[in-house]
């Protein structure tokens, strides 16, 4: 994906084949164009991708900081996509590592296993689940992915059709399918639900930073637990994931104490 000022390019895989979609913003209107065998399906999925299907009915900020974030970031939307595996694989790679490690691993995976996307945007397609399912775990090591996450990715990819089919089911059933994958827990399921399934209530329990961020933003408590975070978010039930997205959009973070989480080079171990 490549994001510019007022436009974005995204490469996707669809049931009809690969596609590249170009989204351009004209005020409150968004224009979409697509290339490749999966172009029609990519265009059909565009409204969910840009958050046009998001419903913020009932969202009422209870704290000054959320009220201000909502005023300045009304464009923040909860997205929905038919390409669930395009969210599942990166979410698994983000388990228990820094964002830098996860992004580096995903980039290496794409360059090693994928192919250029249709059109002239210069993008690569996301990894093909069928190919990753057949890739032995030791091939993940040079990408910076240890055996535990590698096996989780492989298991998810082996059941990609099952997971993708969840988009047509009620939200709780779609999330339930994610949780049947060994190695996928509430944190990973919430990350996928909020970014790919349109779940405005999905809050990432078990996150390294989020409890501190929420507790600082809503109660001026510099450190927090999952339990305290959920207590503070309870007035927003139904939109707790929206609060998380707003805090992220506003770059809100708790005061930093002590060393940062170490960035490792698993591929060098």
C-alpha cells in the first residue's frame, strides 16, 4: 500500500485474481479505479475499505480528550474488507515484537514470496496464503520470524478460505473463526476485527502499550492494566475500538519510563 496526500494505492488478492485499486479524495467524495483480473471485486469492496460502511451511531465522547480527538479526527473510520488474510498475516507477525520488527518481517516475506501487482503503481501483491501454507517454518527465519509465529501464519493460511468466509457471517462468528487458529488469541483477533471486519468495539487486550495509553488519556494514570483499561472504556462499549483508533490518530501516549522494548534481529540468531 502507498498513501499520499489525498490518495492511496492498494494491492489486493481477490477470488477473481489480483488487483490494484487507486482511491482519490475529492472533499467528501472518493473516486476509485482498479486494474487486474480482480478489479471488479476490488471496486465492490472499496466502500468498506474507506470506512463508508462504518456506523458511529451512539458514539458519545465522555472525556475531554476524546471529545477533542473526535472533533479533529472525524475522518477516522473503522474499515471492512473482504481480504481478511491481508490483515491476519501482518497481525500475527506483530505478536510479541516491536512494530519495526513486524514491518521488516512482512516486507521480507512479500519480497521473497510475492509478485508485482497489476498496473503501473510499482506495488507488490500481499503474500499468497496458499504459498505460505506450503512454506516450511525454517524458511521464515531469514525474514525475522521465529517458529512460533511461523507456524501460526502457516496454520492460518491453510485455513484461509474458512477465515475469508467469515466476512459474510455475523461479527461474533467471524471472530470465533479467527480464535480457532492455534496461536491466535484475543489481541490478534481484535486487531483483525477492527481493521478488516468493521468491528468498532474491538479493543486490543494484551497490547504492550495500549493499557498505559488509555489509562493516561482517560484518567491521567501513567501506567495501567488491561482490567483498568477495560473499566475506563466501559462507557464506550460498542465503540471501544473507535476510542483506540482515535487515540492512535492523535498520537496520544503515556509518559515513557525506563528502556524501550528491545528490537531484535531474529534472522541473526
